[in-house]
């Protein structure tokens, strides 16, 4: 086998293009992306391959995909489908036409009280399971990437996961598909006459399927190979077991598409038979002295009926020890050769689980453990153990040396041979110099993952990789295993498909590909590649860029929670483009670097909400907003920076001017004020001048008169209360009293006393300066806040409370940055904890309430308190399934209204459909953003509580 370098094959063109026929197939030209920044952003997925598309099409629906495929077949354009981009084997990247099937394909339809669910390919597993949760059901496949991986990928890869094995994967739980062939023919496999329709529309394909089925079934050796290899997890090659398991040509084809990785057809819709959620579970994290001890205990543990047996080697444990919430079982010792098994039993009743657990406890009691393993049914304890396991790949990969690539392999062997296989793998790691490699995986199924870290460039590195891979292939196949268990063949194992199945079945697969895709346009190089070096080409070489994000593994977990995901870039893409700039600079391509830099200003910086939601999903805790804030600091306009610093010094008058201006604007026709701001935005720039719209409220009340002690009862103050300036600048919704007045009345009624610092009018959480990168103004404000709170709180003795979730978070950052251990609590949490219990019985004031949690309430863990207050004031409380950050982000929603419109589109549609009696949140600007998005009046939830507890005389 020849050694090749891993660099991308050719320079990236500044502008891509599509054939005219393909362009005409797309309904809106704006959904064809050919700019360099768009193509570089889509080039990376979670795999270790890097292919830059020539163009990206954001598809609207299956009919449009059919038109695109028909045109691409005629033009010879190669097509790759991309949805979640969490695949690890290179199957979601291509160098020609990349079709985004995420944005336009998110519909979820729950059927038969949750026993079935119909899903489009862009919905994530977590989104589907959240819809099924209220029915006590879930999808069978349970991949660790469930927060980000989408149904399209789950079907196309036949993904499995921790517990589903080969009995609850897509192959076993799928009811039907709607799919589009490269010819443009659309097939609904649930149609009663599906076979007849396929025969009429695609006679050569229909006859070819019948012929191949007969060929497979009449070959005893093929049948034996299929029975052996598919008795384990297997995503190597095509799912040729379908030829043996199904009779109808349409059903055969439907199940061949499972695991076909976008090489045979586009999967437009999948209907699943769901599985029941087991309500009782108990979990133990058992630490063994050695990996060999752990793997040799597996057969006995499998025999006990364990639902999951997750293996983690010494490197896994070592990385896990660095977690802030690492399980106690892996702490308190220096890791040498230890390994761990996460053992879980599940069942319908406590008695059933107790019996299973007793069997597992006996096996572990006889095992060579570092310490006795205790089973726990406590949800928090179990969640901590599972967080360790689910975050392993990305955490280990995130800890790799800067500039290296993390390459994850995925194999399966019969469980009895797992111990010897792991031992041999460790010998290979040592022999080829991969000394930081890690082994973990689904040991119950004999399915392990291992990761290699290197800079896969140059003859020496590539020769080492080739030698290792060839020996690994021998090892797994000699053990009777499969070279891919659940991550898909992709490009990484395409050269070895023939090796695993032999010439006959490989030829069946090649003929199948030719029947479905006669022009070879769908994902060439994936699964079927007659060459020997597909796994060596186009390897991604990460370029170091910024310390904040260098550990990013491009897994994509951040993308579903990002408010700008459907408008410009996601957090992953912001990092990918920064790496693309560095790569262009290193290659001397200054034109490309300049083009990326130019477009990054709007796409990467201006439309980032810097809300920090990405860090809630990132397994290596990257807050891309921190990078964007630094870029804003570095690029700040000195005149604007000076102006904002002056504003910080005179914040009281500034907020009053802003409030009065809004009040004045509210009194004149919105079109007049809007025209003025439109002109200002044209002159000063859209990232400088906010846009005025009719939905903005008038100004709020001044805060100066709030200083001093507030509340009820002859008691000492229990908190320092910092009414947020945002509630002074923006008035309350409609005829409401606003949260500041509501909070004051509530503490009065509860007999709780708080103190408001002198000079409150001049205090702010500093978010306006931090979000814009104006450090000078932020320093001025932070010092003033610290001085005022220190004096009012007795040096930090009292908790600090504010009445806007983002403001509470901002104050917390001020104290942390100042090295002060001051406690902060949002007004909603303070009321739920201390005030609500003292108010007595609260009668609901509305029948139905929709709540909008905010990014800050989520990051601070405030949402349970928000729901508790909501439950006190409403009979029914709903948090929309499509909830997400509104993207208003202080003034970002006024600077870039398109950000809020995009971020809230799905949630707004759901809110309008619910049509509740009331709508509430816990942050004024978010309330404004959601009011704008939905046409429903949002107010602070404490206003509703004040109304519910208001004396009759009021």
C-alpha cells in the first residue's frame, strides 16, 4: 500500500458553483451557498476527515431534494447529505455538492399514544425522546451523541448505543421509510402498493433486487457469513442481512438503506416503533485493578441480564478524575492500570430490578475490585456516572496535544474474546507508539472504541498508521469480529469491506450500489471504494488558533442549542472557520484568508448571541461566546469604547435618558421613529445603531427611590437586592407593574426584608460592556458594583439578589472576577426558596401558562424554581418542546432582529399553537424578544405571582 500525505487535495476556491440545472431545482437562490465561508464552515464534521464542498444547498423538503438529485444525476454532480454532522467515519463530508438536510427537516409526529413516531431526518434523538417522554416511551437506538445526532444519521448509520444492542436498533425497530432515489423517484415503504409502484417507476432496480436476493439466499456460504457477522453489532458495508430477513423488494430495499450512509438514497422520513422507558434503574461504577480483570468479568455479568456494561480503561479514568463532578469511585488514587465497568440494571418494577441487582452484586463481590461496588438508584448519582461515560470521547480528544487529530475506531468481537482482544490492542498501541490511546465502549456487546492521537501527516506518521491499521484489522477479523460496530464504514474502513465479507458478498454490495445509484453521484468513496487508501486521504489537520477553542473536537454537540444555527454559523462552525483562516494563512492563500475574515465579521461575530448556551452542551466546556467577546475587544472602535466607558461613569443619567427616549418614541407613530433609526443604521452600521420597532415598550420607572430597606416584618435584611437597570430602561408589558415592583410587594407580604444599596441608579451587571468587548467601561462598572455591594452586604454576608436572570449571572461574574466569594441568587430562585413558602396557599390566576426559560436561567440551574413559581400561578404549565435561547441577548435583538427571528421560529410556532392564557419568563429583554416573535404578551413570572397573592383590596 502506498503512503500518501493527509493534506487536502486542492486549494479552496473563493467562490463555488453548481450546475445550472441544480440551481434551477432549488426554489430559492439564497439557499444555495457558494461563499468560501459557508463551504469552509460545512467542510468539517465530527470525523477526522476534511473535504470542502463546492457548494451547499439548504434543502426545503423532499420534493426539492428529488429535483436536486435528478439534476445532479444528469450533470454528474456528486452529492453528500449532512444533518447533525456527528458521524465519525467521514460519511457526512464531500467535495462537491453538500445538501443540508437539518434545517428544513425537523418535524416530529407522535402516533398511537407514543407507541410509534414519525420523524424527519433533521430532528435530534433527544428532541424525539423529549416528545415521547410524556408517553413513557423512547426510541430504541440510544447513541451517546443523542443531544446532537439526528434521525437521518441514526438511520443512515444504523446507530445503536449503550443499551440497544442489536434488538432495539433502527434495523429492528423501524416500521417504514420515505426515501428518494438518485433518479428522483420517491418511495413510501408503508404504502400498500409500494412494491407495485417501485416496479413501475424503477423496473431495473426492482428486478435487480429480486435477482440479488436470490443470489444471496442460494449461496450457503453467503448466508453463513451474514448469520455470523450480523449476530453482533455490524455497520460494515451494506446491511445485506436484509436479503435474508425480508421478502418484499421494497422491504428489502428499505432495510438495505439502514446503514447505507447516504450512498443509495435520501431518507426523507422514518417511522419507528418505540420502546417503553424502564421506570426503575440501578447503577454501579466498579473499578477493577486491571483492564484484563474488568474484561474477564464480562461473561458472568452479561449472564445476569445487565442492561448496560460500559467499559473504561485507565486513561479514561485519568481523564474522568479531572471532571468537576467526577464520581467518587474514581477519585482518591493515582491511576496505574485500573479499569472501570459501569453496570446498570433496568426493569418495570423495583422488585424486578432488585432481583437483577442482587445477581450483579454477587458477581462483583467475587471480582478483583479496587473497592466494593455499590449499586444506587439515586438519579443524581446515576447521572454523574453516566456523564463520565458519555463525555469520554470528546473529553479525551479535547485533552489531546494542540494541532493533533483524534481518530476514533469502533470494533466488535464476540464477548468471550474481548479480554484477549483488548490485551492485543494495548500491545499494538505500544508497538506503534500510540501511548496515550484509550479504550472504552459497550462491553456487553463486545463493542469497544479506541482512540489514536497523532498529527497524521508525513511519511513516518502515515506509515505508522497504515501498519497499525493492517494489524488491527487482522486482530479483529481473526477474533471473528466486525471492523465497524456502530459508527458506520464511511471512508475509514471502505478499503476493508471486501476483506471482511469476501469477494462474493462484496460483489453483491457493488451491484447494489450500481442498481440504486447508476451514475455514482451519492457519496462516492463511502462504503464502496475499490482503492486501498480511502482512509489515508483528506485527513483533517487542526490548526492551532485560540486557547479558548483549541481543544474543540468539532463534535457538533453545541449546534442544537445555538440561536444563530439557522441564520449564520454555529459554535462549531465559528471555530472551524477560524481554523480555516489559519490553514489558509499557513498555505500562503492570503486571498482566501481575507475573504473568510471579511465575512466572519457578520457571520461569526455580529450574530453571535454570546449567550453561553454552547458551554451547556459542550463536553469539553468550550464557551465560544468567550472567543467572540475577545474578538470584539480586539476589534473595538476606540471612539465607541470611550463612549461606553463614559456611559459607565454616568450610568444613572444614561439609563434615564434611554428610558425617556423609549417613552417618547412610544408616543409617536412607530414608522417615524423607525425611519430615523433606519437612516442611522445605514450611516453608522447595523452593529452600532439599534432598530426601533413598534413592539418595544415604553421606558420604565427610575430606581433612585428604591434605595434602603424594603420588605415586611421587623427583621434584619436577608439579602442585598439589586433591581436590574434593564427593568428601568424598558417598562413592563401592557398594564403590568413590572418585576421590580412585583418583587417588592412579594417580600412585603412574606415578611422578608432586603436592602437596596445607595446609588442603585448607577449600578449595572456590566453585561452591556462584556458582551461588546468594552473592557474600560466594564472595569469602571465592576468596581462600583463591588464597592456598593460590599458596603450593603457587610462584606458579603448577605446573598445578592437581582430580578433579571442575565443580570444575576452578570453580577455573579463580577464577584468571581474580583476574587470574591459573594453568593448570588436570581429573584425567581429567592422567591421560590424563601418567599413562596411564606405566602400561604396560592390560587392560580390563569388556567394555562407557557414559560420561556432563558439561557441564563438554564446555566444558573434556575429553571426548576421558574417552573415552581409557574406551577403556583397556573393550573397547567408548559415549556415548549422547541424551547431555546431567544437570541435577543441584551440589545443584539435590536441590532440584528433577524437573529431573534431565526432563533425563535420553531418555539414561536409551537407557542402560537398552544395558545395559552398567559406567557412568562424571567428576563425583560427575553420577554420583549418572545413577545415580538410570538405576538403573545410575555411578562415576568413574578408579576403573575404578585397578582395571584394580591389582597382583594388591591
